[in-house]
C-alpha cells in the first residue's frame, strides 16, 4: 500500500523519535523493581556501612528497595564478578572500592577486566588511613619516625590487615617514598593486627581512621599522620603524611559501579541521586562518622579516579612483589 507523503513523513518522524522517547521513559520510571547493590565484603565494615547508607537514601528517593547483598571472598573479586556477569539493566550494582584498583594487579588470573567490564556510576567518599604507632616507639612525628626507622633498619614491624589490603599498600608506598626498611607482617583482618599493635608486638600500622579513633583518643596508640592529601575532620590536629613526604597520598574510597553497557540514562539517574545524597547535611554527617570525605563526581571523573588508582597501586604491588594470599 502506498502511503500519502504527509502520512509517511509523520510515521517516519514518529519512528525516529521512538528511541528518544524510550530512553526518556526509562529514565523517568527507573527503577520499577528492587535493585541489588552488591557489597563484596562482610556486613559491619566500612564497605558495608557505606553501601547501606547510600542504599537507604536511594530507596527513599527512588521509591524502590535497594537491597544490600554481601558477596564475600577473594578480596572482593567474587562480588565484583557477580556484577560483571549480571544483566546490564541497572538492577545489579556494585559498591566499588580502592580494593578493585589494587586487585587488578594483585591477582594474576582474574576472569574479568575491571576497567573494561564495570561502568563507573558515581563516587561516594574517601576514607583516610592513619599512620599509628605503639607508644613505646619514641617518634612523635613522621620525620622522627623516618629517622628512627633508618637508624634501626629491619627492626620495626609494620602490621597490615592482609596482603594487598589498603593498610598494606599504604605502608608499602610509604616505604618506597621514604626508603625505610620495615618488616611487613600480614594478618587476617585489621582486628588481630590492632591487638598486636596495642600489645607492642607491632610498632606501626596504616589503619582506617574509624577503626583507630578510640585508641588514639584514649592514648593507647599515637597518631603521626593521616594518609589523604588533606587533613581529616575527625583528627584536625593530625598532619598529613604529604606535609613531610611530598606527593604521598593513600586512601580507601568507595563509589558505585554497574555492568558495562548499562544504559547511559540509568547511569545518569543514579549519578544525579547519589550526588544529591552527598549534598545532604544529615548523610554527610553520618559519612563523617566513618572518617569519610564526600567525593561527588561525574561518571567520567570516577572513571579517571579508577584508572589513575589502578595504575598507581599496580606499580606499588609490582615494586613490592606483593602476592595475593
């Protein structure tokens, strides 16, 4: 059947507009069912707490449950792989962390390429580690610690929460940049490492601020510096390592990722809402309790952070010959 010209043009215009209308409709209606946010670590830690804070905000804001799904194992790789293999529809998300950047080099045979297979959605927070020492260590500043370590090479034990953990690579970067010789002792978790630091078997550790705070305030451990580029709001009188070691920066950070090829409009919706969450004073205060510094970002900015951190920690892992446990 031959269509009149005006009718044909009208239908053609309508057909061309369908993808646009479809994208707009999806952006307006997403999500229409529960969303699973996979946190690749056990419940109760900063990773899990951050996921639950953001998940609750998104649930309230978007009207659908954001279910926190703890998929533990292999340093976060099991949970990450679950997201990589999930449909790219916005209904399975990943709590991305600095561990993903480290794991890219730490593990030789991953079944995925994080930068290729995960779409960056939004940043959430940076969390500084704090360089803490047992009070028996005579150093009260970073320069004093460096001088003491160089005068006593190979006699100071540095506790970590495991090979390739952020506590480990933070310390390895410090060793590289200062030339000190510390004996690295890997524990299975930060708790046992802190116990031995308190007991004097260990002398130094680069521990997440939130875990070390009560021991610092009680005087059971001495804080020398925080590892982020700026000072921490919860430890405002403690300097940064970079004030004495120019260029040093190490932190844990968290954000949201999705399977590659997730529709851009869904990514844009999530990015907008997460950045709105980070501007909310109540949520910012709760994140500050974790020692966290809110880091709102565009997807492109978050992608750059991931790429830069993957390169940075890859060099540290290779130089330190760090192997996965």
